[in-house]
C-alpha cells in the first residue's frame, strides 16, 4: 500500500526549539530548532514514502480567530531566535524536494486533516508526523501518528491508552478539557481523567451535555456553568477536513533534491552529518532515489490543461466601475447593445434562488473591465442607488433577446433570480462552469474560485472577505458599495476571462464541443424551469407518516427491551454494544478501530441471522432515517410563496455526467421499502391533474449491448422478452420457461454487476453462494456473451492508452489512477473505466430526452416536467391530456439516441408519485 507522510512543520519547529540546546553557528546565527527539524526530515526521506508534504502555518489570522477573538490570545509571540530559523528551514525543506503547503485562513492541522481524509479514501496509508495531541482525532484505519522525536507511533489503541478515549471522541475530550495554550475554554477543573470518565459513561459531548444535571459536586457545577461555551470549544478544536486545496495526495511526490543548494545551506549552518551524507552519495544513488520517487507516485495520465503559458492579462487586476448614476447606466446599456457576448451575474440575499432577493447586478463585455449596479444595499448611510424596477425594466429587452449571446458562471441560478423579477432570460450560449465540466470533469472543482486559480492563475476575492464568516456574516445588502463593487464586478469579469480560456479548448475537440453545445447548454433553461415549478407535497400525509413512523419506532424499542430484558438507549453504540456482546453473548463479526465490537449497519447485518435483536435495531435505524430526512423535513421546506418544494439540480457535480439534486435531494427517496414508497405517496398532483412517471427500462444494459455488439445480448433485447430470464437460459443452457427464480436472480446480478466491475467475490456475497460457484456463473456468462468480455477488455486498454474513456456522444471521463502502483486504486480505476461509458451514456441520453420533451411541452399548458431521478422523468399532467402526453413523452424519450437495440420507456400514471412509478 502506498504511503503518505504529512509533516506538521509548525509543531516540530517549536518542539525542536524547546527540546534542543540553543545552538549557534560560527556567525552567531541560532540553529538549534533548524538542526532538529533537518534531522527529522532526513529520517523521513530514508523511509522512502510514495508521497510526502511539509505543512506549516501561513501567516495571518484563521477562521478560528473569527469564531473566537480570544483564540490563542495567551500565546506569546514567536521568540526572535526561533523566527530567524523559519526562513532557513523552508529553504532546506524545499531544497530536499519536499512539497511545502501553507494555506492562508486555516492552520496546518486543517491542511493535514484534509489530506489525511483524502488519502485514506484513496486507499493510501497515512502517517502524520507530529507531536500535537489534537491530531489524535485523525487516527483511524490507515491513519497513524508518529513522533519522530520520541520515536513512538500512535494508532487507535495508542490513542485509547494515552487519553482513555477513542479517536472519534478526541474532539469532545479536548472540548471538555480545554486548551490553555490555545486559550480554548473548556470545563474549569475538568482534567483528562474526568473527561475520559464522562465520555466513557455518556459516549459523546452531546451525551455529557444532556446528562449534565446528573453530575454532582463542584465539577458538576463547573460543567453546568460551562454549557453555553462548549459548542464553541468543540468547533475550535475540530480539525477541518474539507479545506479547498490546489493539490491532492497523489500530487505530493518528492521532487528532485537541489544538491548544490543543500550543500550551501548545510555548510552555512554547520550540519556536518547532513553534509557527509551529501558528499558520500554517488550520482548513481541519487538517480536511484529519484527513480524511486517517481515510481512510487500514482501517475496521472496526460489530461488537458490550460494552465501552461497563461497570458499575463488573464491574471491581471481588473478595472471595475460602480454604477450609481443614470448617465453611467446609459453608457453600459449602449455597450450591451453592441457587445458580442455579455457576461452577467447577480448578487442576492440567499443561495436559495426561490427565496432570494436581488441586491445588485454585474456585467462585463470585455476582459478586465466590468461594472456593478447596486440595487438594494440598505445599510445605514448607504449612498443613493438606481431604482431597481427601472434598471431591470431597461435590461429586460436585452436579457430576453435570444439573438444577444450571454454568458454566466452557473447561469441557472441567475436565470431563476431574474425570473422572479419578470425577466425570462434567453440567449445564454455559454456557462464557464459547464465549459470546465465538459472539458475535464475531474481536473478541479467547478466553482469560480477554483477555476480562476487553475485556468487563469488568478486569486479571486472570497465572499467571506467582504461579508464575514459564521455568526458574524452579514447579508450582501449590508456590504458597503465600494467593497461590493470589487467583489461583484470581478465575478462578471472572471466569468468572461474563463470563457476566453476554456472555449477555444472545447472548440479544438469537436466531440466535447458538441456535448457542451448540444446537451449541457440547452439543458440549463430546462433545469431552471423545473426548479421554479417545484413539486406539490401533501404535508398532512407526511405528518401522519411521521407519527406512524414514530409509533412503529416505539414498538421496535419495546420489542428490543423485551429481548434484552431491560430498557437501554437504542441510539447509544456503547449501550448497544454491552447488550449484544456482553449480555447476549453474540459473536462480533466486525470491530471498531479501537478493537471494540462494532454496531454499525454492516456489523449488525452480519449477525442479524444469529439473533432477532440486531435486525430490530436495523429496522429502527432505517425508520429513524426516513423520519428525520424526509417525513419530518419535507413539509418544513415548502416554499410559502409557491406552496411547493423546490430542489436544486446540479450539472457539474458528477464526473460521469449524471445530474444530482440537493436541498432536498429528491433522487434518493427510497422505493424498495413500504415506508419509502409511502413517502412518494406524498408527492401529489393538484386537483384535475395526474402524476406521470416515465422510466427507461434497463438503459445501461441496453447501452452495454450497443457498445459491445454482442450478438446474444442484442438478440435478447430485440426479442423483447425478459432479458434476465433470457440471459439465465443462455448461461444455464435451459429453455426460458425452465429458468428458476434463483437462476434469473443470478443472471440479473451478473448483468448489472459486470457494469460496475463486480468480482466473483462480490457476486458470491450478493447471491449467497460460495466463490467457486460465482466464478462458474461468470465463466458461463462470458462464454455465452463473448462480445461483452471483449468490450470490457478493449475499454480497459483504451483507458490505459488515452487516460480517459468516452460515452456514446463523446463525453470524456479522465481516470487518474490507471497507472497507480497501488493495486486497489488501479483496479478501482479500471472498474470505473468499464462502467463510465454506460453510466455516462445513460446520463447523456436522458439529458437529450429532457431537452426534446421540454421543447415539445413549451407551447402546451397541460403538462409540466417536475423531476429527474436517474433514468426517470416525472411530470404533472392535466387529466384530460394524459394519453396525448404519454405518447409524446415516449416518442421523444425513445428517440433520444439511436442504439442497436430499442430504447424502451415505461410510463405510469397516478394521483401521486408512488402510484405512477
């Protein structure tokens, strides 16, 4: 397994300074801390990790200072003798070839935490080199701490031994004890032993808070007095693991060392042992070392980039105008009337387009120049601004003119904002977010800040810099006009610059240009209209379901108490652990990182056939999730203006091209359980209307048949029968009528499993058979469908050759780990290479269908497209138009692609979504 070593440079510099004598060189320069850090770095390099990084604090305040202005207030300033060693330390670190990370606004701990989580998810072993106790919260599977000064390693057991709590309890432990060095308030007189005792009894800080009235004595009084500040303490000691970074774990391979610079630095600071190492290393040894570093990295295939030779103008500051007079506005109207392309952006009071009010609008028609038109900044003393209604009325003909090309960054949001003010935006020909997404979906995040950094070499003004953070954040309407102008006008300007950087690249690859122009851009107004329409919810039905779920949960609780012989907290892992494994004596199949019996879903499922209680707990948790996520939540987010629930659809979030949704996520409502289907019953049509659901039948399997050209699979679909039964008949050498239920189930598992790279082990687990039998099933399958196997092998080969795979329409998915030395990462990329053409093509097909259906419905008032859920479209149809709409939808969905097999669309109609599905 590949290894990533993350060095907490700030921690080691301080520790070395205080641990070593005050050494100096012949020039009187202090060298003690530098000497300690250099020795630690040399030891790290001898371990030859595949990836490594030296992380230190950047100068300036962090987000924690915004949360608590007394954070680290007691910490004395850095001693002059130590400060003078920081520069030489970074010079040596860089000369050794270590990637150096210093990120403004966060601490080194946060950068390390982010990289540790990312690396763990990639299957990379992480070793954090630190002496900071806060880092213990990161410990877990594949993440350990090492203290090179004491030569000790800390895993999960080590955390438990040292602190008396699990790694997942460290944050709560630190919140309770506080930190005098960082001035984090905790519970006065609560030491490590008391904190560990409380957490052992109540499992978490929330549990301690909930039971504070039960803790007696002076310490109980201290706890209760500290309750208001404990959430803040927890937030201060929590290491962020989602810091936006320009580099990921696999980009942290060691660079070639600058031997001459090292020799000069070592000589100056009189590091004789280090100098000796340099002088005795042969050129051959140096070459070998460099070769190891390269071989150990996860090589990334060549992917398109526009970061080379960035024109200076793209990263230069812009010239922005604050428009507050009619004369200025008239001048910009004239520019807009003659502009070849208009970049626009809105500033609002909320990220929810259905609830936000417009505050201002920015425009750009040439790179480097833009304006901001404030419309509703209402802070005390705000200067007079142009009348909002008059400005929007003047802009309306321009925005609604389809012949005037327009450009946005995530333009769908701005389209919906302007729609609220009676402006039906037309002519959006470009969206810089989608240009980046189609160019390379995995190269970077597609928000403006990330895109500007990657493609322009430009650091944008962040929203938090103008509006503040957390509880202190103000509405944009409260930001002073000059500051607002710099931020808002930059948005329009950078959007235009990004277009000039990305559009020529897309034009150079015709297939990508077509995906962008024919699929993604036309889909923007379709999704915008769906978001504005929303879906009607039966709030009373949801409230009834919540009550029924609560009643059923109570019944499950009572049954669980009866089985256990006493009451216990079903939501407490510690109490559940005691009941299952100590009292009932069940054999644990899975362990936690600390070696304790696990009570997570997988662990309970593994023992559900040995006792009734684990299954009851699983049922209880399933109902609790349904209740908290859907039945309790949905009725509370109905828009009071429209009376409907409005989701947000995301085009630029899933690498394969699929659309996702959030706030709420309507694509994840369960359909396989009775309780889940009842939630869909609350999605209703208004009186006189029906809900219609149109779903592609087995679309990814049909795409597999088309791409592979396998005669047997093509035949099964052309005959129009049960393809899984037909596959079972082929595999087992039977007549379709003689196929058993289990044989059909096996065939279905293989049909769909192969598209997701399922192994014989995975198939065996799914079918409940041994691995040999599963392997036999797969061998029979490939013998009957050799074209499928040939397609999979050819796809893997093309992926290795090109670094990407393509959908039927030419969308590319770049796969960064195809040449990884780590087998797990490499195999994962190969599985993705086989699946992506199917999943991506299915995404492209339903997007094309949505565009065609929306165009057909445009002039009708008897049907509206409401939701897109994977391979399904959901409509609201007037009752007297059901048959006509059904026929029109089927025609356009089945005609969205020309495949070697028919595209079959199943349509259902009902008074609610469940009936229609």
